[in-house]
C-alpha cells in the first residue's frame, strides 16, 4: 500500500480485522470477470485467502494474476464502510506448515478457535488441493459514508 495517511491505514487495519465476507474478482485470459464471496485474513500489508486449485478463481489467477477484492458493510444505522484492494495475486502451494498456519488463521476468524479443530475444517486445511492466495495490494480505496 503506497503512501496512505496514518488515519486511512488505521481504518483499513481495523476494518479488515473484522470477519466480514470479501468478494474476490478475477478475470480469465479472455477478460470474462468472475466474482466470488470468500473468507480472508489481513496482516496489515497482505490479504490472504484459502482456495481450492480446482476452482475457477484459482484457474483464472493462473492465467491472469490481476485481482480485485471488495469488503464492505452497511450497518443498521445506515452507515457504510468499504475497502477495495487491487493488485497482482500470488498463489502459494507450500511449505505445508506455513499453509496450515495460514488456513487455520483464516478459518478461525469465521468459525472460532473452538471449531477450527473439527474434522470438517481439518480436512480442508490438510487437503493438498488447498491453495493460498496472497495479495499485497498496489491500490487501496476506502469509503465511509
């Protein structure tokens, strides 16, 4: 993220620490867009997403690594907050211990630490098809209204 004000950086980090649903947009080599809801984690400089290699989003990223991710929320009082991240995604398929830690972190944000050890989620975490998408954004847009 290039030259963000401290206020904007604080907003982004606080907002992305919440377990909201992101919408990840890819495009195939012909330019056909594809948008899907995903779970994510944010570490202050990179967005991390778990995705199976057989999914269209991963196949698209193998052909065209450009990606856009939108995270937004409208609160009961009518206020809306949003962050959009754009850049070039990196697909990571190892090392296994690193992937396991990242997948566990992502899933625990949504289902809780007490449930991430359940067989269903452990099957996802250990599945050799599970791929980690990393986005260090080139562009970041924020909205609050």
